[in-house]
C-alpha cells in the first residue's frame, strides 16, 4: 500500500507520463484515490484524479460487460489488470452488477461527483448509477454527522438530476425528500429535488403527499411543499402533460384537500391556494372539491362570510353535477351569495332522451285495445301523441340556454308520460278484474242441465 501511494506521489510531483496508470489493478486504483483524498497537497491534482476516475469507470464497465464507446483502452493487458482486482467484494460477488458499490463508499462528495460524471461520459447504465447514489446516501447516513449528511444529500440530489429522469423511482425521490427536510439543504438542491418529484406527480399517491409540517409549525401537513410540487408539475406547461396525468393530478389534489380540511390550524388562504393550484381547464368535475370545502367549513365554523366566499370562488358551478348542485343550494354552511342561481337539471344526450320518449309512447300504445271507450284516456293518449310530434319537429337552436330549456321541458314531459302509463296500467287491472268477476257471476247463474 505504501509503495503504491509513494508511486502515485512520485507521478504527481515529477509529472511523469500517465501511461503507466492504464495498467494499475483495481486495488491500486482504490489506494491511490484514498491517498488523494487524505492528502491535501495532492487534492489539487485534478488531472491525476480524472485519469484515475476514467480508469475506474472503464474497469467497472468491462467487468460488468458494458461496452464503452469512449474507452480508449481495449488491450488484453488492460483487461487482465481489470480481472486481477484483489478486493474481497469482487471475488465473492463477481456475478453481481453491484459488486463495486461497497468499495467506493470512501468517496468524498467531490470524488463522488467526479466519478458519476465519468460514468455518464462512458455511457454507463443510469439505472445502476441511480441505485449506487441511493446506496451511497443510505450508507453514509449510518454514522455521519449532520453537516456531513447535508453535504452528502446535496451531492446525491445534484448527481441524480444529471441522470435520465425516467430511471428515477418516485418512491426513492420521496424518501430522499423526507430525509432532507430536517437538514436545511441549500435552495438549489431543494428546487432540483422538487422539480424531479413534480415531473412524476401524476403517478403519486395520497400517502406520498402527507409529509409532516416542519418543526415549529402548528399545522399538521406541509401544505407549502405540496403547493410547490404541483407548481413544478405544471411548470412545463399544461399542454405537455397528458389528459390522464392532469386528471390524476386533479383527483390527487381533491383527495389531499379532503385530508387536510379537518386541520383546525390550516389557514383559509392556504386552503384556497390548494383549490386554485390546478387550472380549470384540467378539471372535468368539481364535485370532490365541493365536498372537501364542505368539510373545511364544517371544521372551521368561525370563518367569516367573506373568507367563505373567496374559497367558494374556486368552484366552477358549470362543472358540478346535478346532485351536488341540489346539495349546494340547501347547504347552510355555504354563503348565500356563492350558491348557484338555480340547480341545473341533468342533461342527457338528445338521442337518449328521444329514446325515452319513444319508450313511453310504446308503453301508452300497448294497452290501446283494452282502453277503448275510456274517453279520458283517449284524450291523454292524443296529447302524448302531440308530444311525440313535437319531438319530430324539434330542432336544436344555436343558443345553449335555449337548448337547455328545451331539454328540460322534454324531460318533464317524459316524466308526465311515465305517470300516465302508471295510471293507465292501474285502470287496466281494474277493467280486467271487473270482467273476470262478471264472467264468474254469469257462470254461477246458469241453470243445471236436467239429468
């Protein structure tokens, strides 16, 4: 070991040719890198460090069967030097692609960044690199002090940000986020981590978002963090996210609002910010948000009418279902000025509505031969026929409000027709019973035949 270190010092100090480094073994490389970290006088030898890191990357790539397009060493002598590694981990785990993880845990954060950059340059597998970075962070956190942990987590976040975002696990990113919350990491690393999570927020679950509030805060969950994550999700532009991702994000926010609504310390301004973070164009329905607001009003009974009206302004009444509109109009917890002017009735498609009318017509016409002689029923039947004729001449106007009025009128006519059918069926049963009873009496009145 001393001989190897001495040889490295000699190379640096005398600036001899670096050609000899190509043929160092794995253990010689590790010893050299350790000496470089421990000796301040050698730390500035960036050229030597770069050479060692490049050789380290090439040896890992060759041992794992990864071809490197940038490798300039492909001789048999180099491969034999790679195969002559003397570390115990390589001997016992030669079939594993992670055999080198434990050997490199001595890296400082500076060496870690230089190593990852070299591995990326040699087109190494980003998935394996991300696993190494997470393993490095977890291993360092076992015994490190707080300031060391902070530097490690910042370095790991910065290196993960250089990898392909598709290889990063959302669960692993949230684990790193939770670990970093109490370390007061720098703003740059924090923003990069939140941006990485935000890009995958469409795949998150409610449990991922339920991060406890920072120390000293009186509210339960870190609402500010969730707001930043959703803003990061939308920062790339709403047109870049798929409709399914936007829908999932809106549903996730509705679930989160319902979860934090009972918190008595959650301010109305924060709750309103949650309601407004998802744009209206990304929402198909506001029903779940209405229920979350209803729960928030119930748990914050002392709110002023003005505060309630501000929160209610986040609701789009046109995207509330008919049932929710009815509930909304009768809910005393909501301010009167926020209630929709009139609940909108369900608006089925014209085709389904016309089918219902035809079905009602068939029900009316079915007992026609049994209802002859009942003048009242004939008049009602004729009136229903006139309704069907109206349907035949119905032409949808361009104005949406007129369409709505026509559809509502037609629906009420369908309901009237259904009531008419029920009345006529009742009358049919009475007629049939009376006929059966009269025929029975006639049979009894017949005289017996003479024997």
